[in-house]
C-alpha cells in the first residue's frame, strides 16, 4: 500500500517541491489549496493529474488553516500517514501589517491540525511535521544557532511560529504523537515568492537587463542570512518523519552572506558588475562593467540599486547562521546545492522570463511586469 501524505501549503515553494518528491517516492499526495479569486496553483500545475485517471496519485482539496471543521473533515477522509504543515502567512514584513491573521494561521493552524489528529484517534497512525523557522532565534543568543540555542522572536510571524513550535513539542510529550519541528533557515529557489529578498533581487536584475525595470529598491542590505536551496530542505522534511523517534532538527548550510553580497552575486550572473557607495539611507549601487550580450539594456554608470526605508522592519533579525551538525550526524543529511549555484539558477530562470516579456513587448504585446512594493 502506498503511503498517504497531506501537505498544507502545497501551492507554495516548499509544498510544490515536497509534493514532487513524495510522488517520486510512490506516495499518494493530498494538498490543501486556498480558494482565491484567481488561480493560485501555478507551482503545482505541472504535477496536476486528471482526477478521472484511474491511477491518480495527486489530489488537491479546498481548505484553510483558519477553518477547524474543514481541516478535521479532510483528515478524517484522507487518513494520512504523514502531515506536513507548511501552510503559513510566511512573510515576516507582512506579519507586522497583519499580526492577528498571522497568529491565526501560523500558530492556531498548527494547533488545529494536532487537535484534529487527536480528536480523530489518529495519534498512533499520523506523523506530523511542523515548518518551524530560524526566525525563532531572532535576536540571536549564540552563533551559530543550533537546536539548544534559546529563542528570541522579533516579529509577529516569529512569535506565532514559536507557539506552533512549542505546541508541536507539547503534543509529542503529552500524547506520544510522532510530531517534530524542522527549524529551517532561509531556503530559496526559482519558485521563491517574488517579495522575498533573494527572488526580488534576481527578478529585478533580469528585468533591468531587458529594460523592463529601472531600479531595485531594498531595505537592510547588511542583514546576514544562511541561504540554502528548497530542494535540499524538503528532502530533509521527509527524512525527519522516517525516524524511530520524533525529534527536532536545525536545517541550514552553515554559511552566511549579506543581502548586499547576494545583490552583487545576482548582478554578476546577469552580466552586471555593481559597486556600492554611500552609507545607510544614501547607499547606491552603480554599474562599473556590463556584458551587454546578457544585459542589453544596461550601461556603465547606471544606478541600479537604492535604499528605500519603507523596506526596513520595525524590528530586524540582523544575523542568522545555522549549525546543521545534528541533522548530519543523526540523519546523514547534508545540503548539496551552494548559494552560488542557487543564485545562478534563479537568475537564469528570471532572465528567461524577462527575455520572453521583452520580446512580447517589442512586438506590441504590452506585458505589465508587476513590481511588488510590499516586502
Ligand atoms: P510560501 O509562502 O511559498 O507558501 C506558503 C503556503 O501557505 C502557500 O501554499 C499558501 O497558499 C499557504 N497558505 C497561506 N495562508 C494559508 C491559510 N490561511 N490556510 C492554508 N494555507 C495557507 O512559503 P514557503 O514554501 O517558503 O515556506 C513553507 C513553510 O515553511 C511556511 O510555513 C514558512 O513559514 C516556513 N519556512 C520557510 C522558510 C523559507 O526560507 N522558505 C524557512 C523556514 C520556515 P497560497 O499559495 O494560496 O498563498
Ligand atoms: P526573512 O526573508 O525575513 O528572513 O524570512 P526575506 O527574504 O523577506 O528577508 C531577508 C532579509 O533581507 C532583508 N531585506 C529585505 N527583505 C525583503 N523581503 N524585501 C526587501 O526589499 C529587503 N531589503 C532587505 C530583510 O530585512 C531580512 O533581513 C524568510 C521567510 O521565508 C520566512 O517564512 C522564514 O521563516 C525565514 O525566511 C527563515
């Protein structure tokens, strides 16, 4: 019998990679998608299967982490062996604008699933994975951060995720459930949402290279992050549910770079060399060399990066660096994709899209490239 998995947040970055990964392993995969006024399944459309197909293995269900009866009914109908709770209002900056909604989804959502598992008597059958985060460390107490490092969350998002972390531990300790936390550091990919900083940067340089955008506006470029690739991280999410005993693990690369360094790296992949001058709010990034075979619309001397204080956060997480040695030692997990390789992949993907948009525009099809100003 194929194992059955239920993924919340299946339409997101991690959910889509995890669904692919589990389907390849022979799982029957169920995902929860939200009702929206326009389609939001772009990241999983390529694995969609016609439900009339006799051997269909991938199923999408409408649902929401704020809706207890919906979650309980889905768990009752699906009877999953494994639940991956990846659904969340996952944007740290947005959580300052919508703190209550963020708490409802990110904190209470985890509780609702755990309670449904218990209510339905599935404690011994259903294993639970909670998408915890390095944001829990916030104002860091120790460098690098490991499983035993104290938490000090710095945003409504991180505080909500802290509740979810502890309620997962609590249900494991109280009811003997197989429930665990992956404390994942930032991970990215070409499927990363456009308002997270890495994708915002790679997409902006691709658009700038093809004359679709003029300037990239950023907040705190001194922030340091430990960036890995989502594909490596979803493999670990699955590994965590295959152990004899449930446990919590830090998942990270053990290396960090600044946002500014990621900007330079992305620009380089788009054929552009950037030098930064000025300080704090006045800092600008100017082009000092360009390969116009890659970036035909860019010239030396162009100012392509500026600081916009709107992107500063009320409280910032300045530095995150993970120590993944427990995962390496106990599970044999190591990340395979470096930040340099990931950045190159993201820029290449965005350059291909920008090239297509520019071509359409040239031929009179005015494609509006949405430049998101939130986040
Ligand atoms: P995304 O933002 O790409 O995906 C979030 C998913 O959650 C989407 O499918 C979204 O649906 C869904 N969602 C949002 N609100 C609700 C709701 N009310 N009910 C049900 N589903 C909802 O995030 P990632 O894939 O990057 O991250 C996955 C998880 O891991 C998240 O919980 C995130 O907080 C956490 N995490 C992520 C890290 C990272 O660096 N990527 C690091 C550490 C933790 P829709 O598509 O309709 O918006
Ligand atoms: P983060 O990711 O907050 O770490 O949360 P994000 O990419 O949004 O920010 C990383 C750092 O870059 C700085 N920054 C900017 N960020 C955004 N989004 N936009 C900007 O213009 C900008 N300029 C500078 C930020 O201030 C921050 O320091 C991500 C999410 O995936 C969470 O869900 C997850 O839990 C954590 O990673 C680990």
